[in-house]
């Protein structure tokens, strides 16, 4: 299949999609774009933020250790992240590939991931080279996106009170649940998260750029245009289609 001929509505749920890493500051649209990739390739989206929040809600040992760190907007220590990711990535559903959303966030995490993917378990997944999709959005745009973000606790749908409001204020269009503001989406914590992103994650981008794996996408455009470019970039990289 010629990638140019594939439309953003086509699905390819039996191809080996390989590892796909989504990068971008909080609020850049990684989650939204990841959902489009899930639909196209039928591979799981692994959001480290979601995994950690789930651990916090369930009150696991990891959740108890991570809660205060996440509330401050700091990064959870690598040993905890590595333990959680090893278990998740060796899940049966990752055998054709997976989308990482929120990981790696440091060069140490990127190097750890490269090593983990050398494990025999990942032979099939890694026959396709990992691709890193980086979505960029300007700082003020990010602040507006994050302070306006609301999510549905039932179906996970994400809204924005400024750009993508629900039909009825505060209520999910799909299932009528009351929409929630994430506890770390307050302006003070957001600034801390953007700062942590700048300081620690930009070197990761350089790491992947040097390895020739980075594809940069302008995220300051309507969602469907960004989706089109993201899917095209993934399809082309490593001749997935
Ligand atoms: P996110 O939903 O991706 O914005 O993540 C929410 C919070 O989870 C972050 O502010 C961190 O405290 C923590 N977190 C998520 N991913 C990582 C990671 N790769 N390394 C360290 N901490 C993380």
C-alpha cells in the first residue's frame, strides 16, 4: 500500500505498527492524536499519566508513592517508572506495536527504553523502527488549552471550554457524566509542568533527532489537519504501509 493513498479514515489493524512515541508539552494534543493512531492501527495507547493516575485511584503502593509528586507537577522517579513500564510493555496487546504518550520524558528514560526494546520479547515489534512524533504548540496556546481542559470520567472524552465545549456546559455529550478538571490542570501546577517539560524533555527530542527518528508536526492548527500529518508521518516512517 502506498502511504500517500491511505486516508486518515483507513484502518490497518493487522500490520506490524512498531513502537510509536508521541512527544509534546502537556496540552499539545498527544492524547487526542494518539486516539487517531489507535483507531488506525488497533494498537494500545500507553499513557504514563493515565497509568499513574489509575494507580493513585486504586491506592496501590506505586500510587501512594507517586501521588504527592504528581500533585506538585514533578516527575515520578525513574525506578518507579521503569518497573511500571516493563510490566505494561510486555503485555500481550503490545505484540504488533504500541503508542507511548508521556514516556520517555528524560534522556535516561529514552536510553532505558532503547535497551528494553533490544529484549527478545520485542523482536517482532521492533522489526519496524520506532518513530517519534513531536507536536509543537506555542506557550500561551498551551496555557489556554490546559486551563480549559475538561474530561469525562466515564468515557475519557476530552473537551475544552474555549475551543471544543460540550453541548451542555459541564456535561459529557456521549454519556451525560459530569465533566472533571484534572487535579493538576490548575494554572500554578500547569506552569510547573511546562517548566519541567522544557527543562527535561527538550534534550530527549535532541536525542531522537540525532538518531534520525524525530518527525516534527505543527500543532497550532485544527485537530483534523494535525491528525492527517501525524498519520502520514507514521505511515511513511519505516514503510509501515
Ligand atoms: P501527564 O498526564 O502525561 O501530563 O502526566 C501527569 C503526571 O504524571 C506528570 O506531571 C508526572 O508527575 C507523572 N508522569 C507521567 N509520565 C511520566 C514520566 N515518563 N516520568 C516521570 N513522571 C511522569
